[in-house]
């Protein structure tokens, strides 16, 4: 949502205001969508199952496979016009046994660390690694220190996610390079492992995992995330004893690529069945939590959009397609396969995406939509403000959408992200704290209703 | 926030946008206020103490007295220009031993109920009450049933807080009459006790207490709140067995009125020390939780407003006064004493409130301000939209403020409420679930910063 400001008119967030629009059929139908979503907690019960019965769904895992079958079954039971699986070959990384991390120092004491391996990391040797550790805040500092100070050591990346940022995705974005490219960069200077401060504004004991990349040119070294509390402590212990040792152990396994699926369900368009309005989220999640906010919430909200249309007997003009993408967290292979197959159909004149909405910013109070696309289409959506703002949707920007839908840009689709209140999101993101009980039923439902309202408008007015 | 819509311009909620206003001293100072609030979790640590060390603070209780002394000490330690206590005589009701509720039925089974006495309720006889129970949804239904069906029975008020309302205060407002006047009305028809569905949109096992009123003309009968889950179950059990009995026991005690205090702290105005901008919340809370959202959050946010001014060395033109009101929950005696004393000073030409802001809607993401006052003053605040909206403050309405400040209207003060995201508020409100761990540090801080920014603007531009 950077670099663009959009002037819109706001109405206070009150149902009481709606009578002004009473004659308007769109407005009345949006109100029906909200009432249905807020009075029937189907999405919440779905999320309960996905989190508490299936759990963390790392791509390639048995849980991811269970989630695929469950999502397909749920959509079949809804009586959609079409439900199918789209095969995807996914990376299959396994964390292995619970990681260990230990600070060992005469002066600073002996302390267990709350750590976890970064996704895709290699493991340590079976006996673990014990070495000295050097703290840096950024890659520039790493370079300044050079091979002489780094070789044979563990590098500790400890730059904070800036709490003064208002939108926490910006705080995350300013810190996540340490996790994504820390191991690769440190290895270039001879480091034997990295420990990275968790990319979160929260101060607690949860390590937050995530993806990373190795470079072919350097050795793949083990990479760990450490909780923010422990990162702060480690920094203090290093002041007391710069020569302290850290023990690290992980037994990660990289399996061969393995088969999985995107799960797709549709309500066919009555007039333009080949023109698609997509709603999507990703079905895979990290393994250490339940993937409740990231992105179980998005999945059940997208299913809910279809349910709302069915429950209210709305017959869309265009096809409304829900895609549960596989493997957003590791390789985005689901997104690539989907976009490739869709391009093939588009080139053959068989289908065309007119818009795609991704829900992947947590099951938190929706605030609006962020868009990528042609100005005239963005402006069309901004023109619906009066209909959407009574529901607290005030943030509209032309500033990014979602990684699962971005490849649909080539079809000329308007790409849209559901924007949510970001303040709590990184308390949960990629950690063992991302569990069902952290999702508020109403916040979840409002996000589904917001998407439902937007899909209705796109369908009727495109 | 009913019946008024305000057209405002919105900028996307991004710090990245701020450089456009960089030359503007107000804008820069507001950004400093936000940065200070978001990077120094003082308010959060204060709330931790208030909740976890002092706990629930029912007026007249030892905890309320501790909270008074703690608040005074905190403000004294901040080096304010003036800190003092304002004596108030408060109601002193005590819950007594944990209440018991039991369903007794051959057909429907024996079930413990999650109940608690309504605040101010009389107790039951020592042996408890056992009687049949009749369910009603509203007072009209009560009247239709009449004395014949009600006499000697317990009345079960089971109207739901309407989940289709977008702003949960409206859902609460549509249900709370059952708690506030249920006992009084049922007693008029000869009922011997009432059990009231908790006024919340949440579905869980927490009973939510709150205040009520008896009428002099009818007998004061015991009143209980029951959790929403148990209310749903009780209704089903009554279908199975309309003759089921309910056992209720409470040992509430009404003590004589007892002395307490409002706690007041000030930064004196450099130019107009007699003109007051008030920020306030209430220090008392219900006894069964920790009063974290209601209203510990408001208290520590108001203290934080003063801290922000001190930390940034802002010398206000007008006096910034923080009032920690006592006894909002029971008799609003603190508000009455404060307004009375202030009127006396105003009549003597010694002080005048120009604006008063109350924070009493939970430590949740701030969304804007609700106002009561003269159109030209409301419009002045609406004119600052460009400065406030980059911080996600989008909801501005002329629609009510807060119960602790409403009596200042007679002085011509502009009355303002901090409006927060209401979705989760009634999950906590007046229940054992209103605890410190339910407050997110950033959401709390953003509320304090929002008030700080508004106070700055009022001080500079009034």
C-alpha cells in the first residue's frame, strides 16, 4: 500500500446508516451477505477442523494431503458446480526432531534458546555444532567484518522488526532479508551456521520460521530462527562474554519433490462461464503451528464466499472460482502450476480471469483492499466506496496483492488483496502461536463478507 | 455513531505517506508521538501491574483503593505539575462467595450453570432458591405472561445480542435492558429471581456481569447472569422439560457507602492554565476479571498521553488533565463529583473545560473519534483528517462520548470518545475473561497515540 493515496468518502461504520441505500439492490444484497456471514459461523467451524483436527500443513506432509482431501470434500458437500484437484509437484522438506540451541559460557551462564530451523534449512551434523557467535544487524556489517572475523563462526542476525512502523507488514519487510538470505550471505564469508532474530514486532518466546534461499555458489549451512526475547538476551550475554559458545542442532531432511494438489471449486457463471472471478488463499502452512491465521483463515473465508452465494441463492453472471493453493510457503509451485494452466486455457480462448482476490493477511478485522491493475479498473472499485464503507472498509490502495495470484497479471486480471488490521498478525505468523484460539469468529466472518461483497459487485458491474 | 455520516478523505494507512506532510510541524509532532508510543511499552507495563498485581477493582474494594494509590504514585513519579485525589463516596457492593447455579430435572438432567450475580444484586437466602423457570425474550413477553405464570418462579431472559450488528456496542445495547431492568420488571409480576443471558456476541462459558437497577415499588430479587453457552443449553433443556427446577445461590452484601477517590494529574498550560483538555477513563472495574480492556486500558492510555507530552518535551498551551474516574460501573459517583466540583470552579471563573476525551471502549485498534458538541467544533476536528488518517483513524461521527465526561457538556466542552475496533470487546467485557493477556501491546499503544495526537491538535489549534 505504498506510494499511493486514494481519496475516498467515508461513512461511519454503522448498520444504522444503511436505510439511505435501501432502494439499492446491490446495497441490500451486501447487507444480506454480511448478515448471513455474521449469523452462521460455518467458516469458523471449518477453521476449527482445519486447525485442531488436521493441524500444521507443510507442503509434502501427510497433513497437507489430509487438508487437500478435506477441502475437496467440503466443497463437494456444498453442491458446487465443479470441484477438482489440480496436480502440483511440491518441495518436501521435513523439520525432523525438535531443534536444540544452547548458550554455553562461564561468564554469561548456560541458557537454552527458543529456536527452530528456518524452512528449507539443511540439518547440522548429528552431534550438533558448537562454535563462537558474532552479532550483526545487516549484510553491510557482515561484509565489513569479512571472512577473517566470520570464518568458522555462527552469525547472529539481530536487526529488529521496526516497531515504529504502523503497518506491521512493513516492519516485517524491513527485517525478513536476514532470514531469507542470511545463511547464503554468511556462508559466503565462511560462517558455519546462522541464528536469525524472528521477524516479528512481538516480544515473546516463540521462534518464527519461514522460507530462505541458498546460493549454488556457496555451501548450504544450517539456519535457525530465535525468539525475540532470546535474541535480546543473547545480545546481552555476548556483551558479557564475546567468546561465548553456542550449540545448535537440527535434523532437517530434504525429501524428493512429491505430488500434491491445488483444490478448486466453482459456481459457474450464468452468462459468462469462461470469465473467472477468483478468490484464493493457500492451504499449506508452516509445521510448527496450526496455520490458523496463515492461511487457514484465508482458505475458510474463500470457501465461505462460495457458501454465501449458495445460501443467498445468488446466481453469478461470471464464474466464481475458489482456489486453495498448495505450497505458498516454500516454492509457490501451486501458484505457478495454476497460472501456467490458466494461461494455456486463456491462450486457447477457453477462460479469462477478470479479477483475483487473495486472502492471506490473517483472519483479522478487514480494512479494505489493495490492488494491482489498470487504473480504470481500480477506479471502478473505488467507485463502490459508498457501498463498502458502511462495513468499515476504508483502506483502498494500488499497492500489491498476493503471491499466489500475481502470475495472473499477464491475463490482465485485476489483482486484489484483502487488507486486514495488521497489528496482531506477526504475533502469530509462522510460529507455534498461530493457532485456532487466536482467531476471533467475527473478525474472520467480516473478512469473508467483505470479499463476498466485493465479488458480488465485480460480478454485477464489470 | 448513528444517524450521521461524515465525508472525509482517506489516505492509505502508511507511514510511507508521511513525507508529503514533512514540512508541517503538527504532522511531524504527531509522527513523533506515534513513534514514542510504539517504541516504549510503558503503557503496557502499567497495564500489566494494574491487572496482574492489583486485579479487579470494584469500587469500595481494597483493590480499588490500591489502584488509587498506585495511579497517584505513577503520576507523581512522572513529574507532573500537579497530582491530587478528589474524594468520592461510592457504593460498596460485594459479591461474596462464588455463586452456584444448578439445573435439576429427571428428563433433562442435572447441570451446573456458569453464572454470576449481577452487580448490585441482593443475595439469595443462605440455603439458596429452588424454583421453576420461565423463558422470555423481552419485557413485552413478560407482560403477556402476567403474574399468573410468573409468580413464585425464576424468569430467564434469553434475548441474544444481535450478531448481525456490525458495531458490537449496538448488539450489546439491544440486549442489556434484560440485565439492567430484568429483576425490577420480573419482580413486578411476582418472580423470585432472574437469570439473564450475558450481553455479549461471544459464545462461551463466561458469565458477564454489569450493573442493574431495582425499583422502590417492588421487592428486590436476586439477579444472575448466565453464560451464552449455558443460556442456549438451558433453553433446550426447558424444551425437554418445561417443569425443570433451577437452584440458585448468591451471598452478595451491600455495605454502607464508603470513601474513595478520583485521581487527577496535570501538565499545566503555559498560556491558558485555566482552560482544560481532559483525558480520562475509569479506574474501577468489575471484580470477576482484571478490568484489562474495561477500563485498565483507558487508564494507562490516558497516563500515556501525559507521558508522551513529557517525553517529547511538548509544553501545552492549555492544561492537559488526566482523570482516573472512580465508580463508573456502579453509580458514576466519581463523574458526578468531578463535574460538580468543576462546575463550581467554572462558575467562579477559575477553570473551563474546552474538550474532554474518554477512553472506555477497550485497548483495541483505534478507528477514530465520536463527538458531542457544537457543529463548528466538530467541524474543526474533521478538518484535521489529513493529519490523523495516515494512522488509520477513519471513523468520525457526532454520536455520543462517554459516561464519565457527559456532565461536562454544561460547560460547553466538546465531548469525545476514542472509538476502537469493537469486534472482540464483548468477548471480555464484564467477565473473568477481561485479563491482561487479552490486550495487544500495539493496539493499546496506538490508542494512546491517537489520543495524544488529537490532544496536541486541540491544544495548538483551538
